[in-house]
């Protein structure tokens, strides 16, 4: 059996004891229910498909749920709120098992009727490692104020002890969480440990702006195996975003989205910022972000720490109205990178793509394109996709984007004939494939489902980011969150 591993932040109800909140629902106080969107990227229909749920760090016998089989190429979804054996208040992790390879994206859906409209997005994992890094961890930081909740899932076959080191932006080790005395028990195989910087009694100083280095060892000795996922939630605002931890760094990272005061109309401006974390706990490194218009910015990043790079703070020729991409390089040690887009309703996060980690085939398990009527009602989403060339040569052949239904049928194709130089990007959405609506299933199955498969000429390497957007009719803003395309076999 081929197993796909994923970390879930499910029906996450968070309250900050002793902290006064405005009357409106804020992101940190909002309940989220996870919808798992998944795509069969194998060579045949599945004949077995199960999801195993773990609701505490010590649970050893999971809740097992069998799902309907999925056609080759098809994408579908399941809300865990519709599964009768998963109770409200669940906060844990899950493992998907199938006889064909699956790719999964997790959609955290906020409670209906509140002011939080954004849907935090993160991807599942095929395997873990003994270390995972979270490039940005916040506590009572910025305006609106943000807190971070992250989960550490044991994807090993044995119990794991978890160590977490928190570094601030000066590379100071502010706090270390060890198996003893802070952790009462190790984390069982498949289960997850949660860390909430906004919880009462959290040991981090307030405010805190930094990063985390997480490692795992088996109880009996030797390296463990973990994956991590983080949600960043506004305490005094309505923004919410999610992103994955990264197992290892690289000397070059590619960022498919870069903005400097880019206008989407009506005086609304959008921007990007990057959190770049040094994977070494000892040595400093010089990090340079070079934007596709030639502007650049360089900073020194200490061991374990992060530095923030804001597009509009780069030197000339950076200017208002810029929209493009960027490349991150490090001189001494490997780094990891997380990008964020903000302004005009956006509250997004995505992980940069390391040089050499891309392939010519990338899947997007969660793609929707609402009809004009449903979009204007604010009830359905539209997904806009950015494709960056991160290979060593220009792409001169066609990039083909197939939009595939929940039954595995290709409903439309966008063939991109534009040459794409190294580091540059192109865009797509379902309307470019001639579709006025995409992602509805019907036929007695789930209401929604559908994904995309992006294929470039052999030898190409791609980094793909999908932006899931919703019209907030109360404010007139388009809220959005990003997730990374997943390399497909």
C-alpha cells in the first residue's frame, strides 16, 4: 500500500484566556473545519482508500474511515464535519492510505456567518524527516496582531520525542522545548503535537517574532520522522493563512509571486513579504532576494533565525505597480523561504521552491472556478495559478494545463505557448481553458471536486502557486490564500 501522510488542523476552536477581543469574530477565535481535497495521480483507479484519524498525541488506535474509490486523475473532497465518527472539537492528525498515489491539500473552512472569510490552505506529505523548520512563528506581533498555531506529526513507525528550538530575529535561542521536563509523553506514530503561541501559559515572550527548528528522535534511540504545518491567525483582524514546514534547505529558492503596491483597482494595493530562515544553528549567511525586474535586497541571517524581505523595500528599479517573481540565494548555508501576500483582502502564505526540487509535472488537487452568478454571491471560489520556470534553461515548448473533473474527465485545457525564461512566470485559470464554471460534481457525489495537472516539456522544472479567492460581499474585497502545487509522478 502506498501511504500519503498529512497534518490536519481540524475544527480548531481557540480562545485566548484573559485577552479582551472586539465584538466581531476574529480569525484566532474562529472555529475551522478541515476539508481534505485529494487527487489520484496514479495509473489506475483506486481499489482501496482509507483515512486514519488520530485525536491526541498519545492515540495509538486511530479512527478508520473508508472512502469511495477514486478514478485515475480525478480529484474530490471530504469535509471531516460530515463524518459522523469525528466529533466537533477534534484537533489532531490523519494518514491517508490507498493503492494508488494520492496528493492532498487541506482546506480550513471558517465557521459560517462570521467575518472571517479566508480559507487557510496547506498540503499533505508523502514522507517525513528527522528535522522540520518553520520559517516564521509569531506571538502578539504586528498590526493586526498575529499568533501562530503549528502541529508536529509523527510519521515514523515508533514513538518519537520532539524537541523545538525557538529563535528570534537576532538568532537568540529564546526557548527550547525538550522531551523532559516540558513534554509529559512522547508522540505516538501517526499522532500530532500542537503548539499554540496564543494559549494561556505559553512560555514564549510577548511579543515574539522568530522561527522554529523542530527535531525528532525515537524513544529507543535514533532519528525519528516528522512533518509540520502552521496556521497564522490574526487576533485583532480577520486574516488567516497556513503553510507547511520544510525538512531541508537549499542555497537557491524560487518565489513565484512578488508584488509591490500592485493595484487591483479602487485604490486597493497588494504586496509581498518573504520570511527567509537559516537552516544552520551555528553559522550566519548572506541572503539576497533578486526580483524579476532586477531589483534586489541583501541581509545577514544568523543561525536558526529568519529575516524579512519586503518587495517594496528593495532598491531600484523596484517601483509601485510591480508584479512578478523572485529568486532567493544564500552564500554560506542552506535556507528555507515562505512568501506572504497581503493587502486588499489577501492573507496568503506559500513555501518557496528549492532549486532542483521541481518537475515538469505538477498537480493541483483543489481547483475551482465559480460562475459569475455564484462568484458575485460570495458563495464559491475562483483559483488563479502562477507557474514559474525554476529550471536551468528557458521553456520554449508548450506548457499544458488540464482541468480534470471529480470523475477523472478532462473538461478543458489551457495550452500556454509563451516562452518562459528562467525565473519568469506565466498564469492560468479555468476560464483560459474555455470553462465558465469548474469544480462542481453533482450526480449524488460530493458537491465539489476537481483539480488540475500541469505538464511542461521534458527536462523542465516548475514552481506552482495557486491562489484560492473568494468575494467578500460585505466588504467588496477579494480575500485569498495560496497553496503550492505538488510534484506529480
